[in-house]
C-alpha cells in the first residue's frame, strides 16, 4: 500500500504544516515616534465590525483626544462615507484609501498609500501651539486571519473577530489572532442566536494568545466601546510618558 503522505509526480499528496503564529516578513522599519501622532491599526475579517468599532471610538474619544481616521476599501470609499454620514468626526479628519488589491497588501506590503493619507492628515492639522493630531486610527479593509499591519505603518494593532463566525475562530489561529496587540471578540449579544459558546471562544483566545489581552464586547450593549477605548488611551499615555 502506498504512503498517502508521499509526494507524487503531480505535486500533491504530501502534508504541509504552517505555524499559525507566523506572518509574512515585515519589510518596513518602524519610523521614529517623536513628532507624530500615535497610529493604531484596526483589522479583521469582513463583517466583524471594524467600522462600527472605529465609529464608537471616534465618538467616545473625539472630544478627549485630537484624532483622525484612515479607512481602506478595495474599490470604494464606503467605510469613510459611513463615518462621514454618521458624523462621528468632522469630515476633514477622515481620509479614504482605495487599495485596488487585497487589503493586507496596502497595510503590510506596500504601505505607501496609507502613509500618504496619514501625512495628509498630519499636515492638515499641523500646529505650533500644541494642537497637532495625537492619534490616527487606520482601519484595514475586510480581510482574513492572516491580516496584520506593518510596524512601518502602525505602532499597535487591534484585531477584531465576531461571534457570528463561530466559536472556533480563535483556535484557528493566524497572525491576526495570535500576534495583534489586542484581540476584540465582537457582537457578543449574538452568541445565543448563532450557538457560539463564549466560554470556549474566550478560553481558546486566551490560551492561544498567552499574555496578550482579549476584550469581549457588544456595541449594542456598550455603544462607546468603553474597554477598547480605555486600552487605546493607555497606549496613548504610554507613548506620552515615553
């Protein structure tokens, strides 16, 4: 009987194992922190609630922090338009990037368009009286569990998954789940409706992430995204202290 794991002439039949904690090499070095706003990336699968989270943070932090937002969509400016329609920030504080390619390309591989958008915002609000931007949120287009930001683009990253994808999502791993500075498990109010076990979901997330933080939230129950907002403010405080 032939070995089912042996490689055959057509190149199939062998087993390949990938490390779910490893991402593609980061080709960009982190820029100097001094003299610019803190940049936080928000990524995650399609429909996980990234734009809703950005909107909640903009509303809850907008009067406390001088912030702006960059959104990424492949062919449209849909997410930026949503934020403008809902008046979460003045329109001039929102810039849209149309990637024209897989979203992770524009946040990890060729980050030029996003850097240009951030530069536009920083220059627009440059001030000699201490009123320059303090925080820029960079929302990725909807992607998958491998999507992570280059450290040449952001200083910290939040990865958002939601319970509608099933409670198996965290244990599937992938660099987005395992390496992001913060994992947000979103739409917890839907768990009973989709049969997701939150104990399983949070337990798997904490096991696979080790010491890295996990926050569960429902924007229906907490429209201000309070815990995530506190985490963002803590990142900002650490930056100022440093």
